[in-house]
């Protein structure tokens, strides 16, 4: 992953945080009192904006939409087919989820109004944690106000300087940030290359006390599914702990959506630290960890990102509980979503599109090649009523800029048949025009 100063354009998911100290000793004086102009990262950001403008490309980020994020959205007054939201099972906006949210506001107000260790605990918090643990088959669970924060604070609290965090090249920025803040040694191997991982551990395992292998159930950038049996085998061989981020696999993989352990018919205890988010399948906001009682007790009383943060808002807690109710009542939802993802890939390949990811993954990437081309293609599709955001540096490397499609339960085959031919034609036109 390219992390040079030139790469700091805002992007989704994996953007490395700009270092405030990253500036040249010969920085020019700031004009009009704007000290930020002395930061090399900001100047490079402005150069990238200017480059996009020279190519007639409008930077597409941070544009407001109207209404619920479903298979269609209202965008500047027009209705578009939407592939840029992860309301995977269509539960955001579901009547029972919305009703539960409104009832929670009426009863508890709009904020927990304190950290949970002080007076911010409400009955719904404990209920959601028990329900998540039961759904996943673990002894206990703990909810956080942010999925990003969950990875950062849990990883940084579990490990210290004598330890190591080992993650693959597809790791989310929250994993990398947590590893860095822990002070532990950080090691990386190529995503999916378990032979490389084993070789790395043979060379280095004696050099650290405790090791944490962190993987993702479904990788948010390319849609690949974790080979859990191999991950478990490797963590046992090298005496490591295993943490799996199921932000994009909870409620999706496995027969009833219980995630990567159910997918491979492996016991939940195969994973030491289960992590996931509430903002995708569960139509809310926040994150969770799950595992044995000791782990959760340790985090509940001592994890800084939990004890020093306000409790999850009543509305968000109630939304996640109600969404989990629907998921358990209607286990066919994950199956139908997986079928839709398979159909999208099948149709895309019929039109000659080289899309990536595991067959049933709702995350589908199409590599375009560079930032300007990806933004141009996204812009052309927008003009034809299709909303799919480009993924550019620093979210991905310079040579793998892409469009990323999120498939949801609300999408129809008709929408896919309208999208794929248009995408194929626009991509071909882009390649013809390329120098």
C-alpha cells in the first residue's frame, strides 16, 4: 500500500491519517494566516485536486444525498441506482427498526449522556451485548461507539512493546492504527499467502512475547473471504492469538449469517477476538468485540476507548437490537444477498468485466488503474444514473484505483442488467481514449 505524502487524498475506509509533523524544514510561509499551508500533506492534496480539475474530473467525495441508502438514492434531485452504501440486508429504514429507534428516544432521550462506567449504562446496552454473544456463540460481548475505534482501542490495549501484530496487506486502516499505537512490532504479509506468513513467523516468532494475527472475514476493499481454517491452523502452529474483523461478513456469510465460523462449520472459540460493526448489517452505528468472559471483563473495565467514551446512543442501540431481531426471524435474507452477489458477478463476466472478490461476497471491485481514470469512470456513470464511488489513493495503491460496488438485498436483477452494459461500454470508451 502506497503511503507516501503524495497519496493523502481523502478516501474511504483505509486512509492513513496525515502526520501533523510531516512537513519540510523549508516550508514556505503561510499566506493570510492559514498555518495549514505549511503542511506538505495539505499542499500535495491541493495539487491532486488541481490535477483532477485539469482532466475535467470533479472530486466526488462528501456529496450529500437524500433519504435512506437503499438500492436507489436521491442525489442532487435525481434518482440514481446506488452501489455505494452498505445497507446490506436492507434493515436501515426497515419499519420495525425505525419504530424501535423512536421508542428508545422517547424512553431514554437522544444520548447516553455519560460513559457507561459512570452513569451512561442503560438496559438496552446489556441486552444488545447478550444478544450478540448468543448469536455468535461466544461467552460475552462489548459494544463501542465506533467500529473504527473498536479496532484501534482493542488492539492497542491488548498489546505492548514486547509483542507483535501481524496483519496482511489488505488490512483496514483501523487495524494498522491500533497496531501502531500499541507500540508492538508490526509485520505484514501478502493477503492470502499463508506460506509467506509461515515463513515470516519461522524467522521472527522467537523475537516477540505475544502475537496477534488480525484478519478480516470479508475484505472491505476487494471482497475476498478469509480462509479461516488456514488462519486457525497457522495461529496454533505459531502460538498466536487470532482476531477477525467481521465488519463486512457479519449477517452475510454462513448459513444464517452468523459469520465466518458458521461459514466453515468451526466453533466460535476458533477465534480469540471476534470484532464487527453495527453500521452495516445491523443498520446502526458502532462496533463490538466478542469472546470469552475474561476478555470482555478486561476490556469493560480497562479499555480506554470504552471507559472514556460516552455510551452508545439509545437510538443506535435499539436499532441494532431490532435489526438483529429481523435477521434471526428471517434467515433467508443473507442467502438472498449472496445469490444477488453471485448474479452480479456472473453478469459482469458475461460482459467481459474482470471483477474481483469471493463469489458470494457483496463487495465487488473493478480495477481501473489510476485515480483520474477511476474518478472519470465514476463521473460518467453518474451522468447515466448510476452511483458508484471511485476508490483512489491512499485507500489503494496508485496502480489499483477502482470502482467498488456494494450489493444489497434491495438491488434487483433489472438494476444489474441496466448497470453492467453501461459500465462495460463506459470502461471500453475510457480505454480507447487513454493515451
